[in-house]
C-alpha cells in the first residue's frame, strides 16, 4: 500500500507543481493549524475540540510521531467571528507555515477561509462542523469527518415513523434561519418526502432568539405529534422547557448532536427527559468511550478533563486520521502524498468512540454511521435506541 | 514656531490646512503606508488592509455620530448592504471592482434613508434602538431573498480587479484599499470645512438653535445618514473583496458596537481620532497575543484554554483604562503632546 501511495504521489507531484513543497514540515516537527471558537457563544465546542486534538497529538507523539517528527498544533481563537477566522488563517498560513488544518470553527467561518485554503492547497480535515457545502461538491483538499445534520434529523424521523408508529402523525420543525438551520431543514424535508409525512408547521426563527413561547403555542395548537427542534444549545433548552410548561407530555422532540451534551440536560432540568438526539460519536459515559476517556485522563489535567465532550471525540478522530495518513507518507511527507493516502479507501481506525473513517477520490466525506439516543438525565444520561 | 492661530479671511478659515509641516507629514504618512507591502509579510499586511477598510467605515460613522451627534447602531446593516450590493454586481453581472464597490456604497446610502427618516423625531438611545432594528431587518431580508442573496449559503466573491487586472496579491489589494481610504479621509475633511460640515456640527451642539439659524434639519440629518452609510457601504464592499466570502454572520450586531467603541476610544468627532482608534483597536488583540507569546509557551500550558479568556480580560481592561485616563480618546493624547510642543517651556 505504501509503495502504491508513494508512486501515486510522485505522479501527482509531477503533474501538479503546487504539491511539490511541504510547508510546516521540518526534520523534527510537523505543524498543523486549528482555528476554533475558544471564546464566545460556541466555546463549548471549540474548547472541547482543542482538547481532543491535544489528546490525539500527545498520543501520536508518544508513539513516535510521524517518521520521528513531533506533530505540533498551533491553535488560534476566532471568537466565532468569520472575519477573525480569515485573519487567523492568514497568520497560520503566512507566518506559522502549517502543513495541514484540523480545526475549522463554524460553517461560515470555514467558508470565510476556504478561498485561502484552496488557493494554497492546504490539506484540511474538518471534524467540528460537517457542513454539506464543504464536501458537496468534492473540494480538492477538504476532507470531512462525521455526518450531515440532515442525516441526523432524517435518522430520528425514521425512528419516529418505524418504531413509534407516527407514519400518520403530525410533524413540525422549528429551525434557525442560517446555514445550520438550512442543513437541519434539508434533512426534515427529505424525511417528510421519503416517508410521505404530514408536516403541519415549519417555523423559522432568527439566530439569538431566546423565547419560543409563540412557536411552541403554535405547535400545541396544531396538535403536533413529533417536533424537530433545530436549535443549537439554549434554543433547544428553551423549546424543551416550553413543551413542558405547555404540558405537551406526548410530544416527541428530536434534535441533532448539539443536544448530546450534559450541559443541555443540566440547563433543561426536568424538561430534558425523553428528547431524542442523533450522533455519530459515542456517549462519554458508555463502554465504547472509555478508552478515549483513559487517554484523556492520561494527557489532560483534571480541569481539562471536565471540559471534554463529544466534540473532543470527533476532533480526536479528525486529528488521528490526519496523523495516520501522514504516517503513510513519512518518507515523502508532502500534501499530495497525504491526500492520496486519505483518498486510498483505507479504513482509518479512530478508536471505539467513532466508527472507522474512509474517504475516496470522489467522496471526501466519511458519512459516519449515526444512531439515535434518548435523553435520560436521571439514569444513564443518554440511552441508545438504535445501533450505529 | 507658532504661538497661536489667526484667521483673517473666510477662505483662510475654510482651508484644509495652512500648515506646511502638516502637509509634509501627511504626505509622508501616506507614502509610508504605501511602502508597507514591501516591508512586511502578508499576515501583517492583512492587518493593514483591515485597518484601512475599517477606517473608511469608522470615518463615516464618526461623521454621523461624532460630528452630527446622531447615534447609530445600524452600521453593520449598512456594511452588509454595501457588501451584498458589490457582491451581487460582481457575481451576477460580472462588474469589475470599482463600479461594484460604488454600487455597494450607493445601495447603503439609499437604504440609510429608511433609518434617517425616524432620526428626524428621535434622538439618543431611542435613535440607537431604531438603527439597531435596521440591522435586524437587513439580516432578515438577506436570509429571505435567496434568489438575490443566496440566503444563508452566502456569496463567494471573485478576486477584485482593476481595469481587467486581478489584484491577486494581498499587497495590490491593500494599496487599492489604501487609495480609497485616503480619498475617503480627504472627502470627509473637505466636507467638514464646508457649509454642510458646519451644519452637522451645529445640529450636534443644539439642533433647535441650528434650525433657528436656517439649517434645514430634515435635509441635513438625512444627508448625514446618507454620506455616513455611503462610506460604510464602501467599507462593506471592500471587506467582501478582502475576505471573499460573505454571509449574514459577517455582519453581526456586535460590529456596530465595536465601531462605536473605536470612535469613542479614538476621540469622538475627530477624523484623525477615528483613524487612530481603528489602528489601536485592530492591533490591540494582536499586541496582547504577541505579549503572551513573549511570556512563553509555559503560560499557555498553565492556563490552557483559559489563556484566551485572560487575553479578553486584558483587552477590556486596556480600553477601560484608556477611557478612564484619557476621556477625550487617543486623539486627546496627540493634542496634549502638540500643546506641550508648541508652548514649551511655558505651560499655556
């Protein structure tokens, strides 16, 4: 396999001179970059992602790094502001000279630096925010680990139809008016069409909205059986609480993996009981995540361990995939070789907390299997209802 | 050395400057700024570009808020209108950068009339809230007019071009933005010494008295909004060409508050203050980052992700300290230095 990759990389290097250089690589070090929301409203994800990469690189370096070189992550905070993401990308590319990127902030933030990354052929493994616009159509140097928000919503609605018998029920969605909400809504629309469902209310809301009394009153008046809540953190919490306040005990609520966080259960209190979420990462407390937790305890201090969540596992997976691909090319570490290694179809093992990751030349999206979980704050935390 | 300023005729009073040193230093400053691409790397230059683009918008806001006394929290909206105006013309109609940027400026200017009309009856915080609502409306319209704006997906901008030649390098685009910033600053300085600029000042000091003197409040307030929004629209269009991707996330409400912060820290009502404030507020986070880097990687290890929160705290503390000890803003320091230089060895 190594020889094949080396030959393919050599051919590609001859055809594309842009790949001939390997910035960020020295005899003793490989620099990779991360731009994350370490402050601001999305810092719960940014910090956790940072820690996941820290674990992955500490483990990789303990195992000898990449061909004896230490892998170092240079992390910049964008505060979840696209203009700062762009500025940080300029720094990582022109001052620090990174080889690859693994931390890419939110969707619009990633898109803000995308022209730079594409022009400079920077290998990028996206694991924090698997937005469809990053892999469809395939972008030369961008590889996305995870599944789409739409797939997660579709999986939840399939469960509602097949296992909860809601084929003839009334469905509704409350979604954010932005790219994230559009992805969630796309999954909802796909499920409605595929299963022939009755969608009685499709309610958009503006980002930053905190009160969902009017929206939930409409859901109650329409007699909705199953609601897709397309919020992120506080919006979902508000929807759960409002449903409880209105006495909608029979209303099924589903949302994406942003609700697969203990903080959501804590904020929602009693209202957190029973909502559905879908994720491609394991729950921190379950058996499959324990090897990862052991690594976390080995490489992080106590306060850092307290900050890890599912985003730590996904970033660990992204960084591990990149390290493994780089190891395939340790004798000839160029972006072209690593890209070829990523596209080789090999199943990259990223621990038991996430399924193996595979890419192909025409598919730079791992489309990781997703499963549905039920929130059980007083018991196990999250109870898996389906398998990956 | 000057001991005072004596103006004997009206033309003398309205001259841009009668001081040769000011002219020489201004030319040297522009020349120095033009040499930046030859002296620094693309990262430092990206700060330079951000500073000149932000200066254009902030000079526009300063004209409205600092000079005319009308508070606006809607400038993020004007910036969005400018960015999308230019983006749509460049992408859908293939217009080159200069006409597309001008369309962005005029579109923002036109949209400002919507906010300008309430300003005839509202003042202070009431006006601020009204203008804030404008940004919300603009965001809503962008998201709900996908045929025109591509909705939440946003716009990928082409590389800016000048007479058919693409400005691919950071240096070329920086020089282009710098030229527009110089024109913008000269434009405002000229406006300030005209009847219009003086009318703005009179409205700021006491609008009823200004009206008694024959200043048509409705016309001049709307004009202040239109000119200010034009500048901000141009800044928005340049921002779109700089980042090359825009969507509603790029024009959050915080942007307007940051712009107000810049003119307050720089010195309300002063064009030089607006530019100094822009330089200071843009470079302050980077300065703090460099300070942290100098203190060593150990600090990052100790604080882990909390190091950034510490940086944020320092950023806020520096701004508070500047305003506490220099309430006139940074331009006050410059005025004080100039006064001491002129009067030395006397105090007054």
